[in-house]
C-alpha cells in the first residue's frame, strides 16, 4: 500500500519530508510515466509520495533588484507568459513539450529530473541559475551547475525540496536557443544549444555558451568563455574554427534511440559556429 | 483512501478515493465519462485531454491528488456550451473529423487555445494543437476547422 500525502502548506510539506521516506511529485508529467503500471489501476509508485504542485508558496514569481525568483511549482506555461522572466528562458520553454504538458509541468520538476536532455537546463546554465533548497531545519542556496551531478543524479538530501529557481538579472545584447528534435514541439531533444552575450563598444564583455544532450550533464566552460571575453566582435569571424576546436573535446555524446554520437557532435558544433558568426552589436 | 473534492463539469463532486490514481481512470471508471480516451498513456497524443481551470491538460499524466480544489471540464461538460456548438460545426463543415478518436482532445485543445487567443495565426493554431495526434493525419482540415471556429465564433471568446 502506497500512501499519498497532500500537505496543507510548505512547512507541513517539509515536516512530511523530514518524517517519512517519500517521493516528491510536482506536475507529474514525467514521474507518472516513469511509474506507469500496466497491471493496476493505481500509479505504480514504489514508495509513499508527497504531492506539492498546489502549494501556494511554490507557485509565485517575484523579483528584487538583483534576482528573479520562480517558485519551483510554477507551471511552464505561466513562466512563458511572465515578462519578468529572461527572454532566453521563455524562448526555451516555448519549445518544450506541448501546451497540455506545459500547463502542469514545472521548472522544479525539469531540474529535479536531471535528464541531460532536459530542455530548460541548457538555458538555466547560461543564466547562472541558482536554487533555493529547503528542509525542515535548513535553507540553502546552490548553483544549478553544482546541483546536477550526473545523469539523473542531484545534490538533494532525502528530506530536502527545491523551493525556488533564482536567476541573477543580467542584460544581454542578444540570446540564442536552438533545439534539435524530430519535430518542432512535443519532442525530446536530440541535442540543444543556448548562448547569450553582451557587447560594449564593439568588444565582447560577457559571453555564455552551453550544450545540452551531448554529455552526462550540460556542457558549459567558463574557462573558454573567459578566453573569448575581451575580443573584438570583428575579430570573431576569423576565429570561429579556433573557438570550435576549444569546445570540440568537451562534446562527448552517446548513441541512443533518439540520435547518434556523430550527428550530435557535428550539429552541436555547427550551432556554435552559427551562434559565433551571428554575433552583433 | 482520502476524501477528495473538485468541480467536475460545473458541479462539485465529493468522494473517497486513493489519491495515487490518474485523473483519466477516475473520469472513465468512476464517472463514466468516456470522451477522454487513453491513446498513448504517456502525454504524447492528447486523446485524454481535459480542461483544468480552463487550460488543456493530459488526464493520463495528471494525478488525482493534483486535482483537489480544481475545476475539470471534459468534452461531455463542454458539449453544453455555445462555444462547443461553434467548434463542432466548424469541424463538421471542414471535414476535420475522420475516425473521430482524436476529436474530443482536438476540441478541448481548440477551446484552450481560443480562450487565451481568440484570433490565432495559422502558426499559433499549429502550436496550440501540437500535443494532439491524429492517426488519420487530417491535420490540415483540423487547422482549417480552428480557423473557421475562430471566425464564426467572433465575440464568444
């Protein structure tokens, strides 16, 4: 017998997480399918579950001078409609799943799922995303890049919950997101690419580049980005192949049912070329 | 087992149930609402689509626990509205129905789209229907049906 907990508020939820060994369910759009049962009329969860989707505290978006805070259970569709949210993230979510999934699927869920093909992750890495994690006795903040440790491996204790997605405010000259899938929407990525940059007086003052579904986690290299920062826009055109060669060793995709490693690698590097050739400002 | 209450097709329902159930099974087995259908069972096809607080969701990947306090409308409930009549007539006129299996989901998707965006472009219609598969592949006629409904239902959305 699998128990279902529906907490009244966030504190109650953290209490349940502290006292019970439960699986966390937000929108359910992925976890219900992972736990689909073909022999029972019940969802095939293997342990007790706590349902968090309707917790008011997790359904708010707000901002202060430095950050935008997105509750972990805000639906993906609501994030698209919220102009406070950076355009790059809204462009990314627009290509995720379908309207029906986006009405219930959450950003917290996409992060907690930690799939290398998770569409939001590649742009969240570019946006220097942080998370607020709460347990009954503690609140901590962690960079997303440190939170995701491998394929479906996350830095989250059994009694902890992702409560907020925190995005530092940043101004970009332009941002760029490309997802490569079998069709435009309602498809899992073969690979994805996200980039953003800022130009001041014809010099690149900030550039961020991330690749999805080409390694165990999202690929982003601050070391390479620092080599590009300070270069003049007009010099980039002559350096495209050199910059691509810096990234080439980091792109280590696999063969699976969605694509193969040769295709993924070639297209990932082509998207990088396209991004670099179209820098403007 | 837990006591649960939500609004179903305009009426508050209250009953005892295990909360670890899919909304789709509750609708079909407990309430005999067989308009929402199980196609793929994994959120890809939209045959199970219903409106939750007037937005399309897949009932095959919505747990009953998440429905507490919400308003659910199935095609059966939507069928009593003026908007439904406009959409139904548009599907009939353009030939947007072939075998009919996807049709309840397509109509729910149309309502969800027009409710938010009464004058969608063809591209926006395609995005609005992107989570609904038609095995007869009558997509062009279905897109035409949505355009026709938006035109004929002027003022209703």
